[in-house]
């Protein structure tokens, strides 16, 4: 059953343009380019979404970012006048944490949206609403079947996705849209930007597979004294050499015999001569730069710092955080009403990704508790432990050796008066 646009009277839903702002011709042209083109580069490799994923560094970067953003808990908070937050129930919370659709789990839909945004530049999902315009389902859409057009300062989407059944023209409030870096309207694929880097990595990978698959490198020339004018003699010499050199399984591990003063001259580079290992290591680092991915997350032993905990924190703040912000802002724009946007806040709990070892975590919680920032139950919630039904577990502990700076003058004045009252005559002015 195909899904078409719903005609709902929502408070900020726009009408589709009727004066030619969207045309079927532009849809066919754009998707033909997206779907059938290969990005050629100087490496000689065809770089597409499918071939790029065959490069382990590219696969790892896409997997790490999409999976790590998908596994983080999501919550909706209500803000009071003082900026305090209270977790509340909301349709967006149900969609992102429990059941986005009959097909997708929350992890799957978040992972796929980010993966499509990383690889294709854009991740899309159709927002299905009930009769009261409340979002009840998020249907994943293949990015290759979507064309985005801007008209009258609004975005419109032409969708013809055979897998999801989403077909039609939709306004921007009906499509959940996560963009990669682009022109502000749509995102641009990292593959198109980094085709040369990806192609170079694929070329080195292909060379390594070819070398080890053949067992040795035999590209070269057989030098024979004199002149062989008969082509049959030339072919016989070549076939005699190669057949003697190859073993029964086709690998180049046999023994070849040259006679009549003939000798073999290698003209191909060995892996060490071509610096294959160095080239592969450089290719991994080069791919990581496109994703802002720390090298330690992709390549073991490659740490720029001895502090792995700090590297993990930098990974969250520098690599993952932009994607969390994009998700949060799109959730507030598309899954909340305009009134709710002023009162509610969509938030992913990234603290679980920034925890260090147990010693560091316990010292962190202890410092917060003794400084009066958190209660014992706050610390237990942070560790995903059940709270204690005791009064003291919900009380804040105040350090008694500290006072507000505004009371500092009165404190020292009272202390001087107390010491003066304890002095005895004739004791040299020293308090007892």
C-alpha cells in the first residue's frame, strides 16, 4: 500500500505550490544522475556508495558514527522559568526510543538516517501523523529516490521510493531530513568530496589483493640472445616459463627453468618498493580526516595521546556531537509544535559515551557529591542503578568549610571578636 501526502490542518503545515515550483522532469533528471553515475578519479577506480564501503577504513568510520549516535538514550525535557529540566512523555520520545514504525527499531532508524547522511549527503524519513496531526510513525526513505526543491523560502520533497511505498509531493513538515555538509538546502555526499582519497585507498587495496592472490609479482620480461622471428617460438618460450612457474592451484610458487642464455628481468615493483604498507596506513588516516574520526577508533595502536579516556571524550565532542545537534534540532522542528518548541527540549544523553574507567568515574561522582552538586541518588542514576528510598539519599551535602563571598567580611570580623574575648590580661595578648 502506497503512502501519499496527508491533508492535515496542522498549525504550521504549508501548502504545496501550484504554479510549477515542482516538476516531474527535474525529479527524473536528478535521480538519474544520483543513481547511475560513478565518480571517476585519477586512481582509475569507480567510487560509488557500494565500492566505498568495501574500503575498511570508510566502512569503520560510517559504522562508528552511525552506531554510536543510534545507541545513545533520547529524552524530552520540560523547562521551567529557572531553566530546570523535567523528563516528560512525548510522541517524539516514543518514536525515537520505543517504536518508530512496524519495520524499524529505534536503533535501526537512527543508524540508517545518519548512515545515509554520511554516505549520500541526506537521510530522510516520512512523518506519518494521526488525525490530530500527532506524529505516530517514522518511515525510512531511500535517499536516492528523493528530490528536494526550494520554492518561496520553503523546501518541498518529491518522493518515489518503491521499498517504503512513500510516493508523492510533500512539504518540509512531512519529511524528517538530516543533512550532511552542503549548500544549506541539501547535504553533499562525502563520497563526492573525497572520491580521490577513497579511490586511492581502493587502488592500494586492489593491488595488495592482486599481489597476495597470485603469490608473487611476475610482471617482467624474458631476455633471449639473438632474434626470435617466429611468433610461435615467442609464445612457446613464454608458455614454457609460466607453466613451469605456476603450481597446480595456479599460484606463482613453482620453479621455472630458463635455458639457451635466457633470463627473466622483473619490471614491476614489489610491495616494499611501492611502500604498500605505508600507503595503506596513510590511506586510513586520510579517510579518517574526512569524517573527523580519531585514528585510534579505526586503527589499533594509532594513538595521538597516552590518555585514551581523553581521546574518547574528544571523539564525542568533535566527531559525534554535530550529528546529535542535527538530530535534536530536527526533532524539535518536525516532531514538536511551535508552542512546544518554546517549552520543551530534545536531548541525547551523551554522558554514557564520555565515561572513563571506574576509578575516574567514582572520583568524578565523589567530587560532585562532596561539592554539593548532586545527591547520592543522582550518582546512582548516573550509574544506571536503582535509587534508594531514604531521605538522606536525596539530600545535598554542603561543604562546611566554605561560605559565600558576600559574607566573608562578617565572618572574619566575628572571628576577630571571638579571639579578642578569649585573651587574658598579662598573657602577652595571646589567646589561650
